[in-house]
């Protein structure tokens, strides 16, 4: 894991999840593979293995760079801007 400038800029404490699932997948009747939590605003979106890749779309739409896994027992983080685990 590496540290990036974006991690230092994240709000503390981490935001609470805005939902328990990818609401965009749910609304469209799609399914998610795994979930990601935006560490800037608390948005929950589906991963890139999911059909619609809502977490990546959230990054593109908002510029919020760092998300973490929102799966039970996982705490790893990904920086979309740097393209690395942080």
C-alpha cells in the first residue's frame, strides 16, 4: 500500500454510508458484485466488476478520489486519481 496526497485530505471521521447498497443498481433492477464507499461523501456504489460501475462513475462525476471496500471484513482503500491501493 502507498500513501497519496488524497488520503491526507479525507474528512475525519470517515463519513457514514448514505445507503447499505448501490441505490442506482437497485433502482434499475441491476445487481452489484461488490460495494465501494466514497470516503469524501459516503456515497455507496458498485465496483468495476458490476455491470454499471457506479463507484467509478461517482469518481468521474464528482472528482472524489478515494473509496474503500464496503464489504464485510474488508478495509482496503483505492485512489481513483492515483490508480493505486492506499
